[in-house]
């Protein structure tokens, strides 16, 4: 039964009142809190007599939330398990530079500090989107950015350094031609941290309160042995050729056995207390403490009931261990309970513990623990203690390398030294061209040999696969509308549909319905908001001085759609113009409307504050009396006008904690972000941007523990600042311990916050990070990417390829399988128009918000095109698929392969690959291990080798761990191959071209 316009409006308003504040904050604004990552506590340990021994401040994560907290459907409980800053996305030099033609420069900045710059043009297995990748090596660390490639525009070294905020030099950069520089730069990259890890495992019996008692346990219980078997394999140390983690593999001086595993390409050695040498004469067990006490992360397996005295980090005398993971086993329900203690200075790291932190699925527990511990050690390396040591080492290496290279650089031709890497070398004299080609061949040969040597040693970031072939990631895109023929200006979601402003007018798009014209092309909308709960559509028409803000009633638009009346034009909207908004170029609304809808309209350098007259409670009684013909313009009232010094580029409304004279407006213009009090118009400086050119992206309001905060995004930077409002006055701006900043790898044009993730949209990629610390979790390449809408579900438009003769509809495509991103780094590329028989097209895709925030979200409204009740959607982004683990090619196998191919690798072939044939031959390189002698060695030491299974081959080469059996589930029938669009990972196949 269809509802009338008034009844529909009343239903919408009633649904709106039932939505909680926390739901709106959690879904739309990205509320995050330290409660998800524990709180800092002072922990004191005492001996058996009660005397205090030691004390320390640790952040305690136990996953237990306040019992009085009301968990509404909008709160966030937990997220998927991700490795943060994975090496496949962070070790750029090994992945994109080493063994390939690239250029390296040396110079000194204005403070006479030396720096190195590496630049490469990368497009291999990158969705055929060529782009420049640049690494700036300085004593403070490395800075990495991507720059778009334009064949008609010259890109100079100076412009790259300017993009990295390095404009002044004491000595201009000069190119380093010596191929040996690759070894030194690889050493600099290795200072970021090891790709392999060693973790301590300490067994504690029930009632043991001191480290001497725990380290004196000769053997562990049966449950402890099962836990060790779950974590890894028992290996014999004597003769062990893998990662040893500081243990003796020749004379058994550190024990005869240990526990070892490989997780997502990371080799992990466990220092188990009961397996290390035991001495009856030495009560302190110095030999055991020498290893476990020098581990950054230690697992404490404690026996006993929950009521027994619990372990405290202050019980362990160690100045080096920063993270303790307390594990308890419950025999009654065969479950593990986890608790994390982090030293106070360690930055936040994920994944946060579930509530309660009890794991009945042992495979899930293993994955969670290993990811948590790897992320913990990476986070610890960012503490001041380790960061200062790393900076001193990096400074020493860079200065030493600079002193070694500068005398040689003065002897080289200045014209060749100072040339831009975009200069065309073939135009140079023939003799010079031959010398340059020979130099490049030697450069590539040395780099490939170095890459193979690093891989064989096990020091390379070679996690080509993950442990979950069929696991869905939260950011997987679903096909929404195939072959969308129009250019998109802006859009917003309406129920399950999408209201899109295009060059052909305003269209209503649904994934299983034909396009519906709502307004004709005479009305050009540049910005819009669909407020379903308030039965309003707010839109800005942008035509210079004639631009206006328009307000429509959704029920009236829906009635026109249902009755198929004439399509509205610009001239039918005269009664919908909001007064005083002529000439506006930007507007913003408050995200949470519990205290009333507020709109700020920017007209050049003036801000116009407009609010909705009717309160929410009055709207419920009056909505039934309003007909669809009543103008919604009468519901708004002008409040005040605020003058600025310049026209704003970005505006964000911030709700104060009380809503009474403490609401604020964040505006960005010139080189600064300012905060303005809505009541008084007083402004204060929030942040000044120290850069010659500023590209403002967004100011996103997020809430931490109920206090307002802002994510300021500009250029490559995203910075979090906490705001403390004062009633009736200017907001208090001060540095907070929770303030942090990070840099994107590419300049985004839009940023979307969906806690726990923050997504940056560039012209050809989606960069996904965590809100709480800015750590990278994934980067996906999406050709010709355009963000369409993000206020609810995320919609974007991108180029993909379909068969020219295909007539499959969107419904047919989605019925075959649920489009998902295969969790493997050997995905098929998304072909462009250069392939025969295929034409490029633009499709609309959707990332459900419920998948990102980790739960279902209630939608109070039905789609305007489907007259049926819409039930709460089930979160399909996190599939409960069994996860298996296995080891891929071991280092012994890689050594065997390397020995067979070393002669071919180290010798130059008589027939070099031409520039046109190189990419084709590389693409046709065989995938199977048996074909490696024909010209490629795959560098991998990760969990599983998936290339053959994805190609449909029957060959599988891997070693299974003792704790789990490795079964590969019917990849031919898997939806991986039928996905119309795949968010391809940036990790290309690290195939070493032996030629």
C-alpha cells in the first residue's frame, strides 16, 4: 500500500526520532574513542608479602566496555583484522625501483642537510595507469608521493621537490649515475624496520607473581603446548636456514627447538621460555631473560581461573619490552581470552579487541594475535626511544654516503648531471646514446641481482598473498549501474537509490530500475543534500551571479515520479529559491540534526547562517497538516551574516556539546584553517599551512570521547586537531597529546571518514587508512576514478571494460556473484580501450557503509522507485569463510631456483629487449614454478602461492603448517573471476626480469 505525501513525511520524521545520536555520529561523522583501544592505567606489582616492587603506566586493552553503556545500533564494536602499513605498500624502493630503470639525485637543503631523491615511472600491473613515484630520503625519515604522468608536460626535479615542500637548496640536486647507489638506498629503506619478527613467549603458572618464578618453569602444561602448536611449527634449531631471530642454529647454545611460522610474508620466530636453556643454579635464568627481555613484544600465557591474581607488566624487569599480550585458556568452552598491555608512549595500533575479548574460533584467534603483535612492534618503533635511534642512524648513513659521492659527482658532465628525468635521451648523439643504454643495462642488471639476493636472504617484503583467499574486505565495491552514459556533477543517496546531477539533467538511479528523469537539463545542480528524515532536498545551482540555493520537498518529487507527471525544469523552481542566497558559491549543513538543521551559505567573502524554523517535536504534529504543494522555503529563517577576509574554499559545521552558543564553523582560505563562533562571529586561527601552494581538500568533523575534533586535509597532509569550545567566546585551540598527522601517498581530491577507516580518493586510486593513527591498510587502483556521493553509502564512477557485444544487465551481473576484491596480489588487470573487441565504459559502483563500519545500518526510508518495505540489510562485506594457513615457497626452494638461474641472471644477453617488446614479454612470463627457468623468478616467502590457482592451473606448491591443513576451495567456482569490477591492489607481481 502506497502512502500519501503527508503520511510518508510523518513516517520519515517518526523514523528520524528513533535514530540515536550515536548512530548518526558513528556512521556519518566517524566517532572514535580511546575506549576501543584501552585506557592508560598505573599498574603496581607487589611480592608475596604485599610489598610494592615496581610500577608503570600502561595502556590496557581488555575489550570489556562499561556495563552501563547503552550500545545502540549506531555504535561500533570491532573491525576486521588488517596489517597496518604493510610492506607491500610501504617498501617502495624494493618494490617499484630496484631492478628497474630509475633516477637518483643528491643535494643539500637550506640547512645544509644532505638528501637523496629517487624517481621512477611506474605502470607495471598498475591498471595501466602510469604515474611517477618519488622517494625523498632525509635524516628525519622518508617521504613518498605519487605524481600523475602527463606525456605533454615536462616534470622537473625541482617541481617534485616542491611538491614535497622542499623549495630552497644549499646545493642543487645532481643525478647519481653509479649503479652501486642502489645498494646504499636499499640499506636506507631497511632502516624503516625489519620485515621479520621475534616475539617472546613466557609461561606463567597459577599464582606466580614474579618474573623469576615465571622464567624458572622448566615445562609447560598441555594447554600451553596446544597454544604453541596453534601459533606455529616446532622446528629444530641446529641446521635451520630460515629466519633465526637471534637464536643459535649451529651449537644449540640457545636450546634445541623453537616455534616458527610465516604470516603474510613475515617470518616469525618465537622465543619460548620453556624451550630456552634452563639453569638450576641460576634462579634469575639470565639466559632466558637475555632473549625474552630484549623482545619488544612478549606473550604471557597464564594458567589459572579468572579470579586468580592476574599478570601485570610491572612484574617483568625489562626496559626494552613495550608490549605484553596476556593469554588465558578456558577448558570449559575451549576458548582463549586476550588482554593487551602497551607502554604509555606506544601509539595506538589495531585491531581493537572484540567485546568481550574471547575467541572460540582458534583460527580467528591465531590471525588476530599475529596481526596484533606485528602491528604492536611497528607502533613501538615510532616511540621517541626508537625513533631517535633510527633518526641518528639514518642521519649518519646519509651523511656518510653524501661524503663518499660528492667528490665523484664533480668529475661528471654537468649537463648530464642536471638533466631532467623527463628529457628525451634518444635525441642525443649516437655515441652518447649507446653509452647511456649500456649504463642503464648495467644499472638494471645490478639491481635485479641485488633484488634476488635480498629475497634469498629473507629480508625482502615478499608478501604476495594473504592467508584468506575467499575473505571479503570491507571496502569491496559492488556494481550499482553499468555503462552509465552521462557526466556526473554531484549526487546524494535517496533510500536505496541515487539522485544524480548530470549534464542531461537530474536523474534517479537504481541498480535494478531504468533511469528516471527528475529535472531536465535546464537546471544545473552543483551541490545537493537529500535529507530523508526531514523530507527535504537542498541544492545549489551554480551559474555565477545567478546561483541560488533551492529547497524541495522530497514527498512532492516522489509524487511526481509515481504519477509520471511532467519533468520539472528550471522555470518550475522559482518558488523553491531560498532568500538572500543569490550568488552563493558554496554551502554546508550540520551533520547531526538533533538540535535543528543549520545551513551556512558562502556568498563571496560573506557567510549567511540559515536555520529551520520548526523544531523536531513540532514537525511531527505539523507534518500531517502540510500538503505537498506547501513551499518548504517558508520553513527556513535568516539568522545572521558573518564577514570573512577571503572567500572560503572549504566549510564544515561543528556541533558544540551543548548546542547553546558553542556551535562553530571551520573555514579554509588562503593558507589557513579558521574557526568561527556562530553566535558571535569571532574567529581564531586553527592551523596555518606552511607551503607555497595549498590545495584544500576537506575539514572532517569527528568526535573523540564526545569532544569535537577536526581532520584537516590539504595537499598530501591529513592532520587531526582537537577543539575545545567555550560558551559565548572563541574556541580554545591548543596542542593535545591525541593530535597526530600523516601524509597521503597521492594528493586526494576528496576524503571520506567511515570509522574505523578514512578513505582518500585520487584520480586513479583509493587509499584506505585508519582514523586513529593514519596507518595505511590498503591501496586500490581505480582508473579514472570519480567520487559521486559519500554521505551514506559510498558511490563512485570509474572506467572498466566490458565486451562490446555484451548486453548483460546490472541485475544479471549481480545475480551471478557478489562483486568483490580478491585478496591476492595477482589479480587480472582492468583492461582499457587499447584492447581489441572491448570498449571503455563508465560504471557506477557502491561500497556499503555497513561493511565499512562493521555492522548493519537501519534505513528508515524505502527507495523512491520501489514501493515496498525495505528491511535492515545484512552486512555481507564480512564473510564467515573458513580461513586456512600455509607456507609458500621456502627460502631453501628459492635458493635452489636461484642457483639454477644465477648464470643467466648475471650475464647480459646478446639481444636486449626493445622498449616496445619489453612490457609484452613481461606480461607473458609464465606463472608456474616450473617455468621459472625460462626467465623469471618470483620473489616470495609468504603464506600461499596463488598464481596457478587463479589461472585455473591444477599445480599447487606450498608447505602446510602442522597446526592447520591447507585446502583450496574451488577457485573456478569462486566469484573472484566474475566480478565486473575489482579494486586491484597496488602490489604488482614482483617478477624479476632476468633479461
